[in-house]
């Protein structure tokens, strides 16, 4: 048992660290939402809007305050008509309450304004999360694309290295000319350059992904690519206008603009209230202690010097240097601006959906044809390789077939990933926030 236990403990240290968990697209998006700095800032803005909304409701309550002052007087003063030198202590106390009774519903409109601003902030942050999710998705598939493309270019480079060796043997045996070997070497260098360029693009794609996820620049994660492609016929019957109608009814982007418009409308009502009279009520209670003359007992003066007040006030605006009129005009222009922004956002969303749907159909058509072309190019390359080894074609014709096959392989890869991205976007329009599952 002791040997078995030692063997078990020793085996724990032999577990390869390279077997780290692979991150799916959903994992990357969830991590980014939790750690992205812009999203955190958006949450702060939501809390600020929430506090403003609460305060606007508290503003409906009466205002109550208390005050007291104390001092010490010395020097000459008048007491019962005589100028005497006397020092004494004095203080006073007061309690006040006031409440606005009517101000052309300005406070009620302020509450509605704050509520719409809060909802606009919530939807704006939700839209920011959606934008971040698709930004992560684009960066994620950029990494996948250049990583897979690097495998294709590396395979082409290895193939050129193998051809170089074969051609060198054929040159030495007199079956190929030296010019053929030079052409092979030139194409090998070209393949090496393409590999370097692809590696650099892959490194840049990783930088963008780490930045969007708020990962450390030197952090390393492994990505998992799961096939997601579906048949084109699933979307042939899709009515894009009907989809636009349903998506725009809950789209956080559109909702944010709608709430901005409602907030601007309430702000216009708030500014208009400045033209109407305002009515308020107030009450106060006060007393003071003044020992210079009369009964100097503190309790007696505190009671004898009491005063109470209750009343109402009416304020009527007459002329304010045209400030109120200017504020109303500016508020009306802001309201008109929000209407235009909402219409522009709806138009942009419609054409964005049409473009993405068209891209999905186009990418699937390209993918179907690219796969057929890749099969044909592969067969053509295999035939060219045999002919080249037998000396039936020159090196230029051979590399033409080789490069055409590599180009088609890259086209297949790009079409696959484009179709996958566009399919996820269409499903998002249908209400599928796939990263939340």
C-alpha cells in the first residue's frame, strides 16, 4: 500500500501542463463581459442614473432644516435707553420646513426624465455587451483563421522543401536543368515569406483578442473551434423584413435611442414649466435668548421669545432676459435630434441585417463552390506532381497547380468561418444570445 501511495503521488507530478482547458467562443465572451473595462464603466453609469432617478423621487418630499447660532457680545450697548458697558452671551434656534405645491408638473416630469435616462443607460450598456460579444467573435475567428491558414502555408512550405530535395537529385542525375532548381528555391523562399507574414497576422489577432478580453499581454490560452456550419436551406425562407420588425422591437440599441427620445421629450416639458407660476408652502418655528435686559432666565426667555410662521408663496415669472425661451428652443432641438438619431439607427440596423443576411447566402454559395474547386485543384496538383517527377512538365506549371491548390484551401477556410460568423449573427437577430447559455 505504501508503494502504491507513493506511485500515485508521483504520478500527479507527471500530468502534462500542456493539457490546459480549451476556451470556446462562449467562454471568451463571458470572460470579456466580466472583465472588460468599458463594460465596468457602463455599470457605473447605470448606478449613477439609478441614483439620479431615486433622488428625483425624493425631491417630491418636503425640505426640513434646523439651525442655531451662538455668540458672545462685549463692549458698549443700549439697555433701557442708557449706554452701558456690558458683556453677555446670546443664541437662537430655528426649525423650518418648505414644500413645493405646484410648478407646472416640473418635478413629475423630472422623475420621468430620470427614469428614461436610467433605462437608456441600461440598454446602452446591454448594447455595449452585444458589441463586445461580436468584437470578441471577430477576434476569436481571426485567430482561428490565421492559425489554420498558418497550417496550410506551413504544409506548402514543407512541400516545397521536399520538391527542392527531389529536384536537386534530378539535377544531379541530369534529368532536370539547374534553372528548375533555382525556380524551386525561389518558390521555397516565397513560401517561407508567406509563413512569416501569416505568423505576424496571427500574433496581431492574438493581441486584439487579449485586449478585448482584458487579458494580460503575456497570457496564453488555447482556443477550441467547434464546427457550426449548417445547410443553406435553413435560411432560404427567411423573411428579413419580418425579422427586422421582431428584432427592432427588443434591440438594446434601438431601445436606448427610444428612451433617449422620451427623456428629451420630458426635458422639453421641464423647460416649459419655467413659464408658469409656482406655488409653495412653508412653516417655521424659532426662539432666542438675549440676556441684556429683562428676565435673564434662560428657560423663561426660551419660552417667551418663541415665534411661529406658516404661509404660502407664489412666484410669477415675468422677464428673465429671454433665458427660459432659449432653454425651451434648445430642448426642442435636442428632442428633434433624438428623433433623427432614432430614425438613423433603425435605418442602419435594417441595412446591417440585410447585409449580414446577404453575406451569409454569399459565403455559403462561395463555400459550396470552393469545396468543389479544392477537390478539383487537389486532383490537378497530384497529377502535376506525377508529371513533374517524370519530367513531363516544367517547374512553372507545377508551381501554378500547387499555388492554385493552396489558394483554394485558404478560400475554403475563409468561407467556412465567414458562414459560421454570419449564421451566429442571424441567430442573434432571432433572439439567440448564444454566449448567455
